[in-house]
């Protein structure tokens, strides 16, 4: 069936104008001088402030928290510009040298977004017996020291169009840090939702931010903290673990979302409890789980590769570096130990910032932290932060630009 379409005079003129747009642009370009554009546009400067590739941070203040074996590091930008604004619950990726290595570690921001407007951001680092970066920061970082930091990253924050107006947060150990930032944002009027935190610790003496949470709860009735102790029973505290029964007890009858942040053992336990709540998938939010430190215990891992050391060849632009890579550690650890400045941010297999191409060799990727896209899997791309060598390996790694 023929379709008759009438075009008015104004519509016809618009069509002619669009058809000639390319020629008009070519004439403008031909008249312009072949010189570098040096204009400094305010909108571009504002974008760089909000989304820097990396910024140089200076340690402005250190708050020691000996009972929790932790310290809070308050940073300012070295250039004096405001700290990039962030959403409460996001993290920053810190990069710093340790000996010949150049390492990165993600840390949830443990301050209010309001403080970013005042020029500072903070992270809280807890001592980690099985790691070395956290302990190095705790033992060596001093006021006035400098390191590199990213903008606020990640999607672990409250979104009113997705999440319920009441959030039940499940936290363990240093997993409390994003929820502390959320609580501060609620207190400061930046976020508007009810936050009930079930905070699991072994003993009452090791609770992080206890006094700060008490002050926030006194300032707003939208924040409530319930302390759950696994290794001791005390009056005024819950005892045991973060079970579905305990969640229901404090969730109440209104709709609620569950946010989860904590160490691997807590994640594994909570994963078994959450299905009992019968919540829609969108109402369960989890911070990126850390990559396993016991990859040989993962389903499908070939047991005969445990403890083996392989030859890793890293191609980065025109450079090629050969180093050792243990089958027990993520490939990114070996890359950083060799002093290579490789891109990385989340270190949990999700963001794709470290995406690299396998030229030859075999790798193992735990299903829980395999955040690759379908096309990446088909094309031999891996995330070195969440991949483990099973043989001698050659990979192509993108460069990392840091001023």
C-alpha cells in the first residue's frame, strides 16, 4: 500500500539544511588555521575534576584505631583542587610503590561526600595477615606522603529508583566502611533512606567506628546499628552470625533491600542465607567479593597445578618482560611484583580495567569472580586480577598512564 507523506515548506528547508551540513563544516575546517587548540574550556576542567584518570593524593591526617587494628587515612589533592565528588558506598583505587613493585589496591571510601566538597576523602585500612599492601600502608604511610588515587568507582551505592526505602546492611570487619560512608551521607542530608546495619565482629573490643556510629545514630533516627558478636555473648549485643532469621528480625514488615560487604567467609555464609528471605534479585546488592586466596579449593581447579611456578611473559607496547608467576596467586600480582605499571582498579574481576589478551598458555578463572563479557571470553581476553596461570603464559597488557 502506498503511503503519501506531505512535507511542508519548513520541513523541506530543514532537510536541505541537514543535507548541506557536511559541506558547511568542511568549509569551516578549511578556513581554520592548522594550529594546536590551546583554549582552556571550563567545562573540560570541571569534567577532569570530577573524573580524573588519577590524582596525586597527599596524606593530610592519620587516625589510629588500635583496637580494630586499623587506621583511617585522610587525603587531600596535591594540586589543591577539590577532591572528586563520589556516591556513598563507592571505592577509590590507590596506587603506590613498594620496593620495585608498583601495586594497586581498592579501598571503600570511609567519609561523607560532603567532605569531598571540602577537599578531603578518607579510606580506612585494616591489618590483613594474608596480604602485604595493607600492612605496608599501616606501617609506612605518614602525613605528607603522596600516592596516586582514582575517582570514586563502583556501583555499590543507594539508588532510590532501584532500591527499597529501607536498607538492611550486612557487614563484617572492614566491610563496614561503605556503610559508614552511607551513614554519614544520611546524617548530612545527602542521602535519604533508612539504614539498619547488622555489623558482625568476633568481639566487642574490635568493633570499627563504634563511637562514630553512636554519634550518627544520636543525630538521626534513619540510621541504626546492631552489633553481632560471634565469639562472645554480651548484654545489648546479638550473638552468632548474620542469619536470615536475624535479618527478618530487624527488617520489619516494610519492603527492604539487603546490601552485603565483608570478607570471603562472611560472603559464603550469607549467600546461603539470602535465598531464605524470598527477595527479588534487584533487592540484593553485594560489594565486589575479593578474589579467592585459595584457588585450589575452587570447583574445576586442576589439583596438580597447586604450588607450581610458571614463566609469565608480559608484552606491553614495545616492551616485553619475563617473570615468575605462582599458580596460587592472581596473574596481576606477578605483573606488579615485576615492577610493571599495569592498569587495574577493582581487583575483583568486575570492572574490566585490567583486561588483557592471552597469546599462549592456559589460565583458570573462578566462576564467582569471572566478570568478563561474552565477547571477551570468545576472543581470549582475561582479567589478570581474577585469573590464575596453569602453564607458562604470554599475555598482552595495556599501558597505564599516570602523570
